[in-house]
């Protein structure tokens, strides 16, 4: 099982093409490319952390949330972004409830807006990764070398320390693997508040 990270897919959102100068004719072509790219790297048993702005869904949209999710491989955990009211009712108290049962019996679930998880990145090293739709100057465990993954800025915000924009606009419209992040973070400077 592998782990992947992404953000800002904005499925069905026609205007994001113009706002971010995405190279797509329309939302249908964008949806198709994003789904193809996702499935070309993500396996059925992999887990994808989506850091918000999953898509726009409503009666006038070509594809529903269920249509999109049914086509995507892997377990999907969404950390809500600024445009995710159509993905889940963010006013509900239990954001970690499974909201859609996938046909392949994998999960689609909504996590809290700030999520810290530990990942195996070496032998025997565990790495704390803090995930949020928004970039932070400091974050939980940043003084101990944790990484912070974000979206929202569509590739226009330079990471500081062990940070990375996992949004599709900053990563050639593909999810970023944990192995890719390990290589990226090795080249990043230490967090500004790192205890030495």
C-alpha cells in the first residue's frame, strides 16, 4: 500500500481553468485528465489524502460527487478546503464519518480540517506530516521537523522549511507520492523553528 497527497482538483469547476490558466478546453476535459492522471499512479489499495477543494457539485454539474468518486482508485481521505461544502455537510459534528461507500469497498471519508499523521519514511524512522488546505508559518511539531502539506495557493506560494504545495497546479496535475515527498523534503531547508 502506498500513500499519495493532492489538493485543488476542483472537479467540475469551469472557472478554475481560467483562474489558474489550466490547459483544458472545459471542465469535462479537465475532469477526464485529472481522473486519468490519478488512476495512472494510485492503486486500488493505496490511500490518497486530498487536501481540499475537491470539486463543485450541484444540480447543474455534469458529474455528481458519486460519479467522480466511483472513478477514482484508492481510499480517499478529504481534508476540507474552502470549496468543499458540496462534498460533505461541513456543519455536521462527525466529519470523520464515511460519507460514501465505494463500489470497490474502499472508503471516501471526510477528516478534520487539520490532520497530523505518522508515516514510515525510512528504517525505522516515522515522519509526522501535518495536512491542511492552507499553508502555515508554524504547525504542530514543526520544531521537531514535521512536514506540512497544503493546497489552496495553486502553486503561487513558495514553501518555507519542510513544506510542500501538493495541489495539482503545482504538480503537473498528478497526486504526489510519499516517496516523491521524501526526495522533495531532503532538498528543503529545515523548519525555521527547528530545535537543534
